[in-house]
């Protein structure tokens, strides 16, 4: 596995995102299956595990803590606060809250669920636009001073917001969706990370299953699958996007790899400060993803890939209007 720098840590260029073990894509797998994936990842040499308070409203952190706490010295642990489940009269609701008191509470809850004394990389999951970014990052800096967090990251922020935050406390990583079909980070954030010495951590590098050639009929998605609310996965847009796959699979065959491996290899080819965090509920898919680090692509194939799949050839926005309002829109 290629090793890449993330703040003070050296991590595998392909690490593991733990969201879909407990969250997002319909009914999560049984805890026993999640345990098998986590332990297989550890055995395969994965050196960073990425989770969040939001995922399953704490279920993902609990799973990671229960399974991996005894192996804590073997990996870099990343989690996120600023978005969490809050109990209301109508049940648990997802709430974005970047106030210092909320971030302190989120961190304490995460430490307890993760069964650890310190989180290596703690992200602000979303910038709460009601709170100056300097105030949220200042509170996270206090968590570093208190020894509860080792380094700070941001998620879904623009280059200007990153620079404001970095002036308060060094930002070790920015996490944003990045793949062949989501190219927004290329506008400015990738370069800003490079200039500031921050890693860029790419989530959904497989386009939420599209680039795996694993999802052909969106009508089969679970009723609670978050992709149902994403414009790219509407029946009309997805039908248009599926027309890109035959040529894409032909390029994967030319490169001597699977479609999923091609997507990850392309991402690692883009810059040395990029770390990919694909998620999976399958040990077989995990091993397939990790092998992508050994795939080499020539410039000609990369150019053809980028001509085939990009923000002009893909139908539909990545987020709904509501979700777009929740991210730092300057990234677009």
C-alpha cells in the first residue's frame, strides 16, 4: 500500500470509510458483518478508519470502538462532530451545530463510543453557517490543547473557508466528495490543501456505487437509501448516466483492472496529497479496493477517462437543493 502524509500521521493512500456499515444506504448490515469487514481491513494493512457521530446516530462509532479498541495503536482514528442526532419529541433528528459547547459535547460522546482517550483526526463535519468558522475551529483547537484530539480537519468547505480556519489552527485534512463524476474540489480546494500542507481525503470515490458497475436499477434501492434524494440517482438522470458505463468498463479492461479499481487508481493519480476512503460492507470488495493502489495509469488513458466522465457529461447534481444549502457552496 502506498503511504501518504496526513498531518503528523502516515496513512495508507486507500483507507476505510465506515459510514455504510451503519448508515445511509438502507438497512445496515448485521454488526457481525461489520466486524468482519473492520478486522479484515486491519489484517490487510488499512491504517486509517474514518467514522462520524452522525453515522447511525452513533452506531458506527460504537461498532468501530467495540471491534477495534483493543487494536488502537495500529491505526489512525478519524471521526467528526458538528452534525449529530438530537433527541426530539418526534424522535432523533439530524442537527448541524457548530457552537463550541456542541462540539465539546460531540467529542466527549465520540470518545466514549469509540472507547479511546484521544481521536487522531477530528473533523468539523459541516460548517454551521450560523457560527463563524473561527469560533468552531477555536473550540476544536481547545480540544487539541486538552489532549482529547490530536489534529483537526474540515469537511465540505471552500478554499476561502479553509484558509480562515487554518489561520486559527493548522488544518491537517479536508474531506469532500471527489470522484470522476464529482470534480468540484478541482476548482480550488485541492490546490489550497496542497499549499497549506493539508491532506485531501476523498469520500464516495466510487460515486456511491456507480463506478463499481454495481447499481443498474435505482428502483431497487431501499426506501431509506439516501441516494433516492440525490438528483443523479433519479430514474431519468441515472438512465442517462448508465450510458457512460460501457465505455468506462472498456477502459478498465484496457488498464487490466476492475471498474472500481480504475476509479480509485485515477483518484490516487491526481495528486500525492489525496487519500481515498471507499466504504464497503463486503470483505471481497474491500480487498478489491485496496488492490487499486497497485494499478498504474498512463497519461493517455487518464485523459480519455476524464473526457468520458466529468461534470459536463454526468446528468444531475450531486445533492438536492436542501443538501446544497448545508455545504459551503463556494466549493462549487
